[in-house]
């Protein structure tokens, strides 16, 4: 893989949203080297912690009657509802090296429930005008380095979402945290944790077509390598009621990831991570926000990063549920989990939401949760678990 760096990129509309590196990126190649439940600590990959992490994974699977070697050999394909791990403390996601090759990645599709919602409940603002999604400039690592694509397996097959590298307050400059949607990691009411979850920052860096990707070099498909989730936290509301109109305002998740190869942290490798704005500003206070992601449902193919910028409005999915942000945007399924960014009063760009839902049977707008105390608790839980 070639050396890559994250460089500033100004992205404009009414305001400029800059996905800007806070320091120079690495000079080495990447391959060189329910917030209510606490569990036994797992350490990041690398040093002497790798053996402890592997033992922890093996012990968790054994507790549920699954052998780690058999899991890697294909036992993970067993989606029996009786044995599907679903509780907050049950997350396991062993690295299966080489599983996500370029062909497997291309075959992945957006999950069925990604973009589906009925008309907004009373209290929603008028439906925003559609904003046509724009292709992000290439190479992505110079223009939107924190944004990437999430791959995972579900009972329906190989699936995709989007995600964003975010800062870890306990590991400054060395974050391994990725923000995404709850429905990209857990099936909610219908099941448990998805499997083989991996994050690929700046996926398809040069924006090649599916046909061109067939002959692409690995560094063009995943320029920074692949990062597997070794822990995930989503909201208790999503675990209990995910997929219902009452749960969409809580549709967020935080992943802790480890490199499939090497030891360097995600933030060190990519050179940038964004802060998360947990102040939950009202839509009227948030101003212009930008949504980034990899839309995969028609008319898109999931290979190209897109973005939309619009002023946020209010959206309610059901009576007595929290308000969500809504913007005009033509991105479709596959963009779910992608970060929404706004410029803070101090001039810095921060993640303020993630793509959750859109209109049933079409496109034209997206909605995402306001990130308040619950989202901050999820972020804190993952950060504390891997603090050292």
C-alpha cells in the first residue's frame, strides 16, 4: 500500500464544512506495522494485549456454545434466533483475515430497513425540498478522510453502511473510534448483533466505477487497510425497540476498531478524527449541516462517496418521541450511519448526527438523531473500556 496523508478540504454552501486534518498523516503504509451494561475489559490489538483479546473472544463464544475456530471456519453463518447474540454485553466480532476481499465488498448491498419511514408525526416541519447529492472529490483521502464505508454480514447477506472516524478523549491523537447508526450493527427487535463488521476509511479512494474496480489494486479499494470492530455500543432503546418508529431517534452506535494488519491506531493511520457535538442543538440552532456517505440503493451503486448540504429542520417519527434532524438529500440506503457535520462556534467542524432514515418508497430527504446525553454515554463507555 502506498503512503497516504490527510489534507484539508474546504466544502462549501452557505457555510464551509472542512474535514481538516489536525496534524500530518503517517508516512508509513497502513499495513506496516446499550450503554447500560459494563463488561470485562478488552484491550486494543497490539503489545501483549492481543492474546488477552483473543482469549476474551474465545471465552465469550464458548459461553454461548461456540468454538472460536469453528466460528472463523463458517459457524458465524448460523443465524438461529435462539443462539443469535443480542444483549449489550454479548458483542463478538473476531477478525477473519482476508474475508472482505474486493469482490465480496462489491457484492454487499444496503440493508432492507435502512431507508424506510412513514410520514412524520405531528410537530414535524414541512418536508424539505430535495437536495441532489454531489459526488465527493477524489482522492477521498484528501477531501473527506474521516469518512468511510462499513461492511457487515446479516441473515440477508453481505451489507453496507457508512461511518466516520471520531475522537477518543482518552487516547488523543490515537483514536480507534468510528461513529455509525445502530441499525448498521444490531438488528434491533428482529435479532442481535451483526457479524464481520469492518470499517474501510476512504473506500474506493479514486472513485472508480464497479467495472474499473474489478482490476483495481488493493490500495485503491482500501487505501488505509481494513479496521474490524472489536467492540460496539448502541442505545438501549435500539436494542429493545430497534426498527420501530419509537427507536429511530436513538439510532446511533460507536465502534472500537482494530487493524486487520498492523498495530497503528486508526487516527494515526488516517491522520484525522472529528470531535462529536453532544450539545444536541435544535435544528433551528444547527444551521447548515452536511451529510456524507456511500449510497448503495438505486440510482447509486455504493462505490462512490456523496454529500448533501442543507439547513436542518425538525422531524418526529411518532408522538412523544425526541425530535430528529431532517435535511433535503437524494442519498439512499447505504448512506446510513454516515456522519452529519456542522461548524461549531469555535470554527471547528464536528459530527452532530448520522443518517438514520428517509422516506419509504423513494428519496429526497434524510433524518438523523440529535446526539445528547445518551449518545455521549455510549461514546464515553467505549472510550473508558479501552483507556490505558
